[in-house]
C-alpha cells in the first residue's frame, strides 16, 4: 500500500523532524525500520510510544550502539536498505562508525539523508539550536507577529516544513535518481536552508516592492482588514480571507457592509480603521452564528478550531482527515493517492518477534539473532 511500497528505510532514532520525515515515508508505503538506542532518549517522558503519531507505521528495534556488535548489526541492515536518515549533530555518525563513506562501501545505492539545524558545514554547523533559531536566521521569524515583536509560529516552519518535508522530498528524489545511476548520495538537509526556501515568495515580493519588510504591514501578515482572525461574541474566533475582488464583493454583500470606505481596500491609511470596524462587527454574533451565515460560501471563511475541535468538523469527517490509531486521534496520511493509497496507519511495532523478523529479513541466522539477544546488544522492548 502506498507509492513507496518496496522501499526500505533505516531511521536512526531522534526527535522532532527526523521521525516526522520517517512518518511521511512510512505513510507513503516505505518499510521504515527505526533503530533506537539502548537508552532511547527519543522515548523518555512519553506516556506510551505506541500512541505517538510520529512513530506510526514503523518496526522498531533497540540496539546498544556503544558496542561493536550493535554497529555491525546496523551495517547489515544498511546493506539491504534504499535509504538511511539520521538527525544527529555533524560528526556523530562518523564517530559511531556509520559515516556515509562507510555505508556506501556496504551499499553503493544507499541514499543517506542527514537532518540538522544549521547543516553539515558553515560557521554554525557545530552549534546547538532549535526551530526558533533556524527560522530567525532565515528571515521567517522577523516577518511573523505583531509590530512590537516576532511571535513563534509553533515549530512548523523550521522543524517540519523546512526540515522534515525537505528531507522527505530529497530522499524520494535521490532514490529516483539512484534507480537510473545505480549510485546513492548524501542529502544535507538543514532546517535553516529549508526555512529560507519556504520564504522564497516573500523574498520575491520584497524584491519587486510589493512587501514591506516590517511585521503586520502587509496583505498576508495580519495588516489587511479582510485577511485575519476576529473574535466573536462567545470569545471564539473566525478567519476571513476574501482577497480576490469577486470574493471581497460577496463578503461585503453577505456582511451587509455598505460604508464607502470599504471600497478603498488598497488605501493602507484606512486599514486600521477598517480593521477596527470589522472587529466590532464580528463581536455582534457567536462563532456558530457566523458559520451559519458565511461557511461554505465564496467569502473565504472558516472558524478557528482548536486542536480538540478540528477532528469533529463535518468537512474533516467526510474526508477522514483525522483517524484513530489505537486510542489516539491523529491526522491521517497526506497527500492522497488514487491508485496506490496509503494503508491505514498502525502503532509503533516493537518487541522480540518484530526484531526477529527484521533480522531474519536481513539474513541473520537464528544463532546470530540469539547471540544479539543473549549478549544484550539487542535490547528487548
């Protein structure tokens, strides 16, 4: 199930963007084998790893990578893989004895994906950091927030958009190329690079003079009256975005707005006044009342739903946008494929029999497997 069925990926366990990338590949049908450390830091503090969407659709094994036998076992798994992904600081895989050159000697077709914040090279490559730092350097953070200060936009821009999705794209692109050349390659996926790529449209607008390099002063950053979120009478919020003229006209008509200044939407000097008037208007009704009037029309409207509310919206229910895996409600795989659809996700799969299956597929004899188990190189989950 899924367009990547038949592809095998080795995931060196990490946190954040690396498992999200692995989840995307697994959702698309790849057989992702997650190798966790003897003391799997990625799982510390988690109530139940099987309930974590980021770990779904995976077979997980735990190895003691401080022992030569553990590294040797990883190498044998690499021999039959199409790709490997890791998210350590530059040099960690080399110190483990799993450098790209070493892995390519074992498997020349291997696509070796490396996820870091700052990249494998550059003055900051060895520095610690998190999503907020990476998007700050790219120009993205500066553009998000109020006029007074930037606002962290969750870790969607750096970790997952600029990191996970860029690496997943790179893995698939490189695997496609390997089918023709017979050669793998190393992918240097830096979240700071990826966040910069996501900002490409805005750098274009700055260059052509259609974007002010100031927060809350442009059409898409909250300054434009008809592009934003507004509080309702019940304290909940709605969003409007009728940018195109025909949508804006319908918005004014359905809202019964007749004041002439609303026809001067390009006059930036009027934006604060128009925004204040819309804010007052939306306070007249509850969110549900506005939904009844505007949802499903061409005014470009949607209620602002909480994480708890979103799965219950009729549109999401109709499309099965959210699913329950085990006892956890989580987003379904995306995008959707009409001929090779993704399978229904399953929780993280671990345990002795899972490990036996993985190593048997990699060519380990029963005696070799038992040696790994009895010696403690393979840690039973």
